[in-house]
């Protein structure tokens, strides 16, 4: 449960005296008073400068301390950003901050004055208390708990002041019931209503014979409910209550909303947070229902949220001119497609990204069913660069063609290679939009199909070692760069198993094999699936589409700023990944035998590839790795080292630092100003207008509506499907329960067998 933004109005006091009364009340006398406002997000240095500037004192040899609402008698050292965050998070309308000269003279323990909306800053040497004295050899921050992990009942501990006494007023009866629920939870006793109406409430302790009770009634000519009688005394011991907090959904939802908390996405997290922060145990079903109700209250109806899509698209294009933000719906106003490409991403792609686009798909698990399609390219350090994304409610051929046509508008006249799974629905659209020869099949999907063919084909059976051999032969076929190496690997597969050889031929290796593909791919056979979704998380894909758009916009802005900051750390003219790859090739080729044919042509002897000729003048090698990747291969690195040429001068221009600076030169605008409006506040300016021939009106304004879908069976997948070839499957023995062998090959003596877990 994460807190939302908060604002605290503060009074700063200095050079006065805190006079403590016999009843424990504190009165500030003398000195000067200043005021300012503290908001969430303020830094430690900003807060410190504001305090000292307003008070007109020097910050040298001065220390700050503060208190929190659930323990106002304990001082906490305010020395870094975490302290500022805890100060704002664990205080409501006011907070206490004290200034001390040094650690040897900490301020006295403060006494709560009950004021609302004030932050008292006083000179600690002038605080006088008749009840307590803190010796000079103790640190005010040494015994403080500042995290929820160290203080498990943070919220419920502060609830013991929810009911203060007679005369306390509440906004309405529901507010009184909420305060009563908090108070009983903190004090750990059950209660029951004798009368429970909107104007009169009579509450007693549920333990028989207990005299505790509170009576509240409606104030005349107002909407307030105030306490008329409060007997805050129990005639039983705490052990007699056997108290177990009762879960009340309505009260719990109002507490989450009032405390400014965000409900976790997963029910199990809500169960843990409820027990830790409120001491209220929840079952999984209760947590799930509560989560759904809170989400419905905060996000509104699904149909209302779709009203925000046109307005948010308009805001994106207005804030970032050049951004492509397009949505479409069916004839009956059912939303079906969305395409977003930010102006900064488009500019960065044309500034230096290689003409290589990876298309990955992820299914949405939230209320808006459909697929999330992400298009990414490569930056100068071989990192995935986000270009565009789309939301498709169905994966039909028409929807894919719509997405690819808009992607073509972003790519413009550049000839690019599309890397996808080459499924039956996407293949016609790519061939029509980008060309047949420009469509490469992602090798990860080839591996998945190959593994499925091995596991489901009952005509032959391969053991685990045989499967690993088949996968290795498939890798050799895919990563072979020369036709000779490809034919050699293919013949090994044919010798190993003819059925697998026929499968490779039928799978169209010209679309995924390095040696057969006609266009440059810089040796990239498949996309980095995890990095292509780096701006998305499981929680984001569970949101409604408008909220998902807003969250992705902010997340992508953070990623681009991070990449731009990392660029400043480059000490060499190329990125860390390129430098690492070049260093590895230099080590591999260090001991190769060299024969010079001329100043530019060198012959090297390699045990794996045999004799290889490197031409430094044309930047080529017979193994084709240098030409395909743009990075000198081990053979080229050895030849370059012998000619006293800097190896970095032979690296392709795509990888230079200057190119990376051009790609990330323009960051995304301040997306914090692009906020989602309330659905009820959406006006006609945010709507799309079309001609409707079926009515007499020439212009009809409409909202997109969500598609009616049923929840699919099973639990939604959290992560994208991973190739089975990347998973390590090790057998487990059913006799000794150890991994690495099976029951038939178990060599463990029977007298030391252990029972299976």
C-alpha cells in the first residue's frame, strides 16, 4: 500500500520557549513565527534550506529531528532523504520538527499539543519540561523505528486517538463508524450497536457487564455527528476479550481511501499488508473481493474509462507534436485498436537506430482483454529502443494490417527488416507493407516450435541427451554465417535424425538462418523479449487501457532519461556492450597463426573454421562475422593488432557514442502534466466526430465502448512465453529424491534412502 501525494501546511518557530503545563499541554511563548508548505517529493536539501532560510539562522552545527503520528513522544533523527519521506508519509495534517545544535545536546522529548495543520520548529535548548529530561550522552535518533518492517502495526497504532472524548465532531455517521472501527482495533476490544441510525448511535462493549460505551447524535442544523457521552473504561481484563478484528468491507475501503493508500494488485499482498499495518487478518477471497471493489471505486466503470482514450490521445499529440496517437472502433462504437508512437521515439529511431524492428506480443490480463504489441529497435549499444506499441482486441489479419500500416507511417521511407514470429495473421500484412524479403522469423519461436515437434511427435522418441543434441544442431544451423557452415550443420542434423532434417527444410530456414537470410540483421536472430517489454510490468498489463497508457508514458520517460544519464558514463567512444564484445574477440584471436599476403590481406589458421582470409582495406573476413555484426571478429582483431591499427577505428559507425547521443538527444516531455480527467468531466472536445448516414443528423458524437468478453479459463500468464530450449529440465529420482538421475539409474543404497518430500 503506497501513499499518495500529500501537502502539509507548516509553521516554523524559533527563539521561543515551550512551556509545559501540569496536564502535559505545550504552549509556545515568544520568538518569531514563519510558515511554508511541504509537499511530497521535496528533497532533504530543499527542506533544510527552507527551514533555515525562513528562520534566518545558519545551518552549521545544526541537527534536525522529527516525530511521527503513531509515536509522538519519540524523536527521530532527520538526516537524509529517507527521513523526509517518513516525515511526510507517517504524518497527516501536521508534523513536529526540532532543531538541535549538536548530537551532544539533543532536544527534549516533545509533548503533543493536538494542534492541526502545524509544524513546530523550536530551539531545543529552550524546551523546558518538568516531567522528563534527556541526558546529553544519548542520541535522539538511536532508538527510533522509521519503517513499516520494524514497526508492523503502523496504522493501527495511531488509531488509539480516533475517539478523543465528548464533544468530538464527525462529518457524518459513516465517519463516526469508521473512527469507532479504528479505535476498537487499536484498543483490541469488540463492540456492538444498541442503536445505529444516521442521527443517533449508541455503542457498547460486546463483553458482558463492561461499562464502556459511547453515544453520538446528529447536531441540529448541521450534517455533523458529535459524541454526547463517552465512558472510556473497561471492567474486564484484555485477556477476557480474545479479540479478533472483524473484517468490514465498507469500512476497510473507506480507510484505504482516507489514508491515501493504493490497494495492491495481488490479493496475497493485500492479506500481508492488512495483517502488518492494521492487524486485521483477511482470507484470500476477502482480499480479492476488496481489491476488486477498491479498483472499481478508484478506476470507475470499465465503460466510463474508455471515454478517456480519445482525450488522452489528443493530449499526447498536443504536448508532443509529431506523436502518432490513433485509436479506432467498430461501426457500433466498440473499441478495437490503439496505436501510440511518441515523437521522441520516432526522432531517435531516425537519428541513429538500425533499420531493424522487433515485434513482440503480450496478452493483457486486466479487464480490457486483448494483446499488447510492442515494436522495438536497436540503439548504439545493442539495447532495445522502444519505437511504438499498440493494443489490439483481436489478433485477426485485418487488425495486424492496421498496426503495420501505421508502423510504416512512423518508419517512413527507410527500408527495415521486421523480426516477428511469422504467424499466419501477421505474415500477409508484413509482406504487403514492408516486402517479402524484409520479414525475418524470430529464432526463439523457431526453437519453441521445434521443441513442441519433438515432444508431441510419437513416431520417434528422444531421450533428454538426444533432445539436447538436436537443439544444438538446430543452433548450428541458425547461427551459421557461411553457406558451407550451414550445409555442414544441416548434414549433421540429417545424419542424426531424418525427421528433424525434414522439419528444418519445411520450416523455411531462409527466413531465420543467418546464412540464408538476404537482408542485414547485424547477427540478431531474435529480440531480447524481456528488454522489449522493459517499460511494461505485470501490474501495468492488469490496468484498464487509459490508465495503462498513462503509466506507460511515465515509465518510458524514466527509461529514456536513465539511458541518457548512462550515456554520460561512457569513457570510450563505444558503449559497454560493444567494448566487451570487442575485448572478447581480441582474447579469442590472440594466439591465431598469421600469414601476411600483403599490407591489407592476412591469412589466419583457425581450428574451427580452417583457413580464413581477412581484408583490412575492405573490412571483410571470410567467416562473415565482421560484415554481419559490424564488430571485428577474432580473426580481424588478430590482424588489426599486428598492423598497429586501433581496433575501435574498425568498428561500424552504428555503435559510436555520437550516434547514441543523437538517439537519446530528445527526452520525453514532462508527462506529469498529462493527467487523466474524470470520466464525468469529459467533454465533446475530447470525442471523435463522424458522419452517420443512418440518421438525419450530419454529425454524431460518440464514445468508444469496451468489448464484451468472458474471462478465459485458468490463471492469466504473468510473463511472456519463454523458449523451452532456454529452460533447464533435470530429472528427479523417485527413490532418493535427488536431481540428476532417475529411479532406474539410482546408485544410492536402499538402507539410506530418504523419504520423498
